[in-house]
């Protein structure tokens, strides 16, 4: 059955889905909310969700961009309580955990540099605030209103590093009435979760809301090394948020949020690529067909060290204020934020130094991160033919971090290989504007542009130490310093047309930009100053100027789409087709430069991405709902030579299956004491690859299906409900990421949970 799913002819499959869509069908992660109809007389029409994807409130079905929305009800139904839990549930979108942070891929475009100098290709935002570090992005979801996922370049309104798209997590704001709720979950792998919220209207001008979450489960990875240490892919985190809404009058509204979190998971969340593949010694990985138990067992026994107990300690806090002032014809708003993040970890990892030789490496890390951002924006009000918005944006991130790599002496390197960086700064400034004009009652034209300036710098050293503590008299050091400035004007032109009262047709031409950066190392003749006055850049260690920096990533994207509701508003269809031309696509991997390990990003020349996405849903009856999503994708390099001998033109981009299909169904049984809700869904994906171009490795992930099942009980006139769910019924485990040394992050195995909700 699984092979039949993934070998369907794409043309036939598209035609079949189009035929079904003419009478109804969408996917369990579409943009509509799903309230719970009660009884045979309940409304069978589709509800609407109001989104802010274009920075103004509008129905999702009337927003002319390709997007998916996960509502609070959908997050609870599917057990999505962190970004990594979204995984591959959305069309052409992957949000996946890695040992070094969240990895976001949209339409085949991603980024692997999670270091202090790297930037993502898809922006991750919380309440409209950009979160720079992947390690800080994978925080728990709790008391969330919705998650908006926008595919395609979003540079005009969302700013930096949105060439692939943007993910905006929107938490619930205080409301002017009392409400409170708690929830508790238990499940496999000793899962224990507890969450809650309380909202209090203090007065006519002030409402307060407090929410918290705590989550734990045992490791998914088993220890097969014979050491007795606890492995990773576990969970142990907690977080709390306090929000205040102030409405002092005169058209002013302010929402202030303070949030703090603590995460004490284990960073040893990886296995060797040999858990999934044979043929590594020959440089030709072949899928080995092992079961999930073996794939989730760390069997690597290091020939050169004894591992330590791994750990990861993260602490985070954020303070944000969103203030708006209704001036009548326009609204002036300011969004400001300060975020801090501290990370300590010890990680034992697999390091392949030759096709048939791998070493164990222990890595210690400490990092302190702070970021500040401000956006001042003005937007028109009213229902006239012209609507416009514009503003200015300012961002600064400061990082201080320290990496220590041990146990590479067997590879001819020093016993302690140290990166010490302080400071690392990123500055971004932008001015933007976008206007929409109604050319007729049914036709609107949009034009927008954004000018961005980015400055990045790093000042630090690479040390070659004989012991954990630096001895400046005997341990050689060399500069690890770089700086780059870049700027770009990106723009967007679009048309949207009301083809019928329930049908919106749209098209756009847009550009995207992701800033350039620098690699590890230094340029010949560079000399330090201040605390590094005695540190220089030896000629033997110098990096050529052309490889010390990499250029900005840019693209031009053409997209057209259709959003329609039909069958008396009981069915919907969202359709998008797109074509991208990428220049200087940024690819990152661990490399050996001048005989020393470095993390290097290069520009991959050109790539093309084109495809089709269709999703929607149908309320067959008030008690029956069907969902679907279909994605067709062709994402490949059109010009890419990683070295002088290989031409990778035509090679697929990572995580870009040619086709995926998702189907879901939910039925509500009306019983004397309440409603029994049975639901489930399955997603079938064609094969795709994870590549390491610098090593000439191509890891093929075979076609597969993944299915979920849930059963809920909602008593009549009661404040509580129960929900049981099972995810990954097939219990298939796949690599989520594989880096250039063979480190592999596996996906989650089958899990089951029981959740109790109680509302006061």
C-alpha cells in the first residue's frame, strides 16, 4: 500500500484531486478554524479565520498570499506543542528539530548554519518579533491564538531573511472578561505535560492574562554504547507568560508581554548516519531498511574517547510591547522587543574523518545572546479605494560564545580546539512601504518595496590548547574575525481579482534577499587589538579572501493563486502555482580548511523552484469533515559547481519531494451524554534527498506515509473534555537532518497520549 501511495503518476494524481476538489476536500492543517458542531442541526458551513498575514486584519480566504494557518483547536487536536512538532504537516513546509536548533525548509529552500554568524532562509517570529537564533526558536507552544505560515518571499512587510517565507506564532492577548483553563497530558515514553491560563479584567482599561506550560518525556534514543549514560531526544522544559492589555482611551491600545523559559533537555539527540545507511565507506549511501528500534539506538563506540553525560541548559526571557494609536484616517503603531537567551551544553557526537573512519568528539559550549528590535509603522484606515502602510525597522543582535572541541588528537589536531567569539554583532535597518489601490470594485493592484542595510561583524580567536584552560604563553591562537556589509531593495507587485463573490484570484511578482556573511578564519596580515592585541593571522592559516565571505542570497518569485468557497460555503479550495529563480543560494557544512575543521558557507550558484499546492476542506455534513492537500514540487540547482571537478546542475534541493498528498477525515457521533469525535489523517510523500555537496554524498529518503489518529469525548454541558491521540501509526523513523560529518537527527517514533482539558 505504501509503495502505491508514493509511485502515483503526478499528472494523474493532480487530475484526480482536481476532480474531487470540484465537489470538496482539504488537509488537516488548512487556514480555517474548526469549531465543534453539536447535534444534527449544527451549522455545516465553513468558519472563517481572521489573519494578519499582510499586517492588517483580514479573512484568510480573502488574503492574496499562499499561506497555512494552524488554529488553537488544531494545535490541541494534533498535539502540536512546539515548532518541531509541526514537522512536515503543511504543504511544501518542514519545521524540524536538529541538535543545533530549529530547521525550517519551505519549497526546498533551507539553511544549515545555526552558528552565531548564520541566518535562516525562512524567518521565525513570535507576535511579530523576529527571533534570530534557531536554538531559541524551538520553544513550547502554549496559550497560542494561531500560527500563520507564509510561503514565498515576504521581505516587504516582514523584513530580513524571508526569502523562503515566514512563520509567525501569535499568542493569545488579554480579553475583557474572565476565563481560565488547565490541561494535563500523560502518554508513552513517560510523557507528562501540564498547562494552564487565567485571564482577569482588572478594570475597564486593564486586562491581565497569565499562562504557563511544563513538558517532560523520556528519551526516544536508546543507549547501545554500553556506557550507562542517558541519551537524548528527550524533553524537559517549562515556560510562563504574563500579558497586559491597556486601553486608556483616545484610540490607544497597548499589549505588553513578558515571557521566561527554562529547557533542560539532553543535547545527545543524534545517531550516526550508519543507523540508516550502508555504503558510507564507498561514498554511496544506501537505505538499510532497519526497524525503528535499531535506528533509534546509538550504537557508535568511539575508538578514541569515553563520552561524558550530555546535557543542554537553555534560559530565555523576552519583553515586548505592541502599541497602536488610532488617529482616525490612519493608525500609528510601534512594536518593540528585547530578548535574551543563554545556552550551555555538552554534546558527544559522531565525527567521520575519512570514509571508513569515525571518531568521537566531545563539545562544550556556552553562549549569551541578546537582541533588540523596533518597528514604527503607519497604516491607513477606512474603506476607500487606497490602503497603504509604511514604516522603519531597526534590529541589533549581540552574541558572546565559546566552543571547545576535544578528542581530535587522533586526527592530528591539538587536544583542545577552541573558538572564542566576543563580540558578534548583527545590525539591520530598513524602510518599507506598500500600497493597494482598487482599480475597480473587483480588481486591486498592490506595490511595495523595502530597502535594507545589514552589517555583521565578529571578533574572536581560534585556539589550539593542550588543556581546557588557555595558557597564553604556550597555546597558539589565531584571529577568527570578519565583517561584511550588504544592502538590497526588494519589491513586490501584485494583482487580485474577485472572480466571484466567494472566489479570489491573485498573482504577484516579488524579489527576496538574505544578507551575506563570513566564514571561520582570518585574512592574511590581520592583527588583533584590545584583548587580542597579541593575536594575528599566520600566513599558513589565512583564508583566501574569496572564501572568507559569502554573498547575499537573492531570488525573483512569480506566483499565482486561487482561493474559493463553494457548495453553499461548505467546501473550500486554495490553489497556488509558483516559479522561483534563486541566485547565490547559501549552503553550509563543516569542512577542513588548511587542515583544520571550520564551518563554511558557500554560494551555490543558481537554483529553480517551481510547483503547485492545493488544499482545502469540505463539510460533508455538520458531523463529517474531509480535508486534503496536494503538493507538486520541482526544486533543483541549475548552475552549481562545489569544486573544480563536479557539476551538480540538475541535482534536487534538500527536502523537496516531487509530490505529497495528505488526506484527513473527522466524524462527530452525537450520543445521549455528549459527542464522541473520531478523526485521523495520513500524509504520503515521494522520495527526497538530504545532500552534502562538499562531500559528494546524497542521502535518499524513500517514499513513505505517516498517519495520526485521535478520539475525543466532549460531554454535554460540561467544563471538561478528553482527547486520546496516536501519532506516527506506522512507527517509521527517518533522518531529519544529516550534516557533513555523519551526524543524524532521527524523527520521532510512534507516540500515544491522553489529554484532559478543564475550563472554569
